[in-house]
């Protein structure tokens, strides 16, 4: 028998779903990271789909963000769509590995009689070692408060270019990243590129907010910055670094593979209804 089980907080959710999520840890890195860092209240959603006492799928939402899914079959997705519809009048979007995200988007569109799309198509990569890129002029270092005016502008530009639904103020995002020591820059007489990490779960960590302003692109700065950050994290004891790329950006997909990242799976985010 298949049923949906909701949880009031991440501790109870991970006690039940942790083994399932860690069986595909990189694929589920975003969900695991959110469970370890986000604030949860009554507006949030944490659920498993279980069959005969075994977890077969999970979903999470921290409003105002999109719902996040694990890999799941159609029956599990139907169960999650019905339960999420019971919790929320509408959803701005859904994200997760393909084809699950696309199937859920079509199921939700059929329920709400609203179109689903367009999708941001992504690829998930992992790295356990770094392939040294061609030398780039400059040096790698942690960002400081002095860098805030520039990296805040870059954060806003990154969010816009990536098409992210980020409700937070870019300056607040950048300030928090600097404060927690997770934002790094490449400097070549001036700031030329940045990268950050997030969602550290013990074994793995995600690389994100990789951005180089247009006037500094094509000089190897992003490759050098991401390679340096990846190497530093691996040297600190992280087993794997992972990241998401936009499949519409062939340059980023190429440079990450060149420095040692390997494809894990494809994923997507769909806009739904009012999204």
C-alpha cells in the first residue's frame, strides 16, 4: 500500500528519509542541504511517499520557493501532487531530477488547468579530484566586507542571468555568504570572478554563485576560481563537490568537465500556475 507521510521538521524527516536520500547523495544534495540550513515553520512542507513501509520518494518546500522533488515514479508523483494541492492553493514551481520534475509539472498543470513552463534545464555534476586548468593571471582568496559592493552587484547579475526565483535581497545574500566564509573571489589587480559553496552535509558540498562579469570572461578566471575552491574543499575533507549547470550555457558545462567534474544526472525547474 502506498501513502504520503508529512513531517513537521527536518530532524524527523531525515530520520525517516535520510537513508533514501543519501543513496543518491549528489542527486539529492540540494534537498539535504536545505534540511540542514533552512528555517522551517508551519508553512513548509516535508513529506515521504512510502510503499509497504519503504520510502520511494520525497518532497520539500520552503515558501516562497518552488517545491523540490526526488526521483520518483508516476504513482508516487500523483500522490505528492494530490498532497501538495491539499497543502497549497498554488505552487510557483517545481524542481528535481528528470523525468520526475517534468511529470509532476504536467500532473499539476492538469489539476490546476494552468500551463506549466518554461523549464530551466540543468545538469548535475560531481568532482572528487581537480584537473588543473591552464594558468590564469591572479590569485584566489576569501571575499571580505570590503568586497561587498562589487559582489552584491554580481550576485544580482547572477540571479538575473540564471533566471532564479530568489526573493532575498542580493546584497543580503552576498553579506551572509561573506559573513559565513562561503564566498570566494579571483582577483587580478581587481575583482574578476566569484564562486561560493553551500549545503555542506558532511560528505558533500555544492558549488554555486559562480559568476564572472562579461568584460572579464574568456580569460580562464571562472575555471581557476572554481578549481581552487573545489580543491580547497576536497583538501578540507569533503568527499565530493557538486554543482548545477544550465544546459543552455555550453561554456559552463565545458569548463566544469575540463577541471574534473563528471555528469550525475539531468534536472529541471518548471514554472507552475502563478509562477
